C-alpha cells in the first residue's frame, strides 16, 4: 500500500475539497475550519517525526487529512460508531483509497480516548468494556497514540485528556501495549 499516493488521491477528491472550509470557532477548535485544523496539527507531526519511520509518517499524514474531513456531512450528537458520525463517514471515505484495516479503525475510533475521558470527567468513571474494545480494535498502538498526540495538542485542547489516556493505557496490560515507544512525555506542549 502506497500511503503517499492514497493521500494525493484523497486531497484531489471533490468531497474532501468541499468539506475543508466547514466549521466555525467552537470548544476544542478555535481555529474553526477543517482546513485550519489540518494546518494546525501538521507541525505536530513534524515534531514527532524523529520517533517515526517514513511509512508511519505517511500513514499519519493520511489520518491527519481524513479524520475530520466529513464533519460537514455528519449527524450531530450520534455515537462514534453510528453510520452518520463524522468518524464513520471519514472511514468510509478513506476505505475508497486505502485498504489498511488498522488505519481505517484508527479513523473510526480517533475520538474514542477523548470520549472515555469525558465519561471520567463527568461521572468519575468510564466504561471499561469500551476501552477494552478500543484496545482490541487497534493493532498499531504506537501509531494510534502518535495520532492522538498530533490531533490532541492544539491551542484549543487541554492536554489533560491525553495524559489521562496514556495513564490508563499503561495499566491495561495487553500484549499490544507492551512495546510502546511513546509516553505522556511526548505530549507536545506550548
């Protein structure tokens, strides 16, 4: 799979182009548009690049450009796995250009860590089965955590959800999580 070629095809697609200018300033996204969000997080990839392989960088660029690209067409307030969620729409779109099942799962579940943290912040606990399902859904946790750092370290987002998630993942004890190269010290500040 050539991820760079897939990204070029994604970026040339009329649906992608149409959705780039969707958005207005809101909580977590003061930059407003999808285009501005992409521009804000691309430098985060460059900061993490020394810890990544060239293929990982290409995969992350593809995630950066697709993860929020269908917010304009999404149904508000639906669960992450609902067919009309922005994550499900982005996954379906990406599947037209990429057959990497793990990357498709990452697009689908990219907001799941934040959703779990919101449960903790509002209820003091979270659905542990939901975390276990996430652990099972993602194969390459190094890449998934790298993407969460890239997407979660923006001017409009607190680093607290990321730090909480890294702490939770460290305590899971699953074989997929035993060789992580990134830690909460890799969270981009500033």
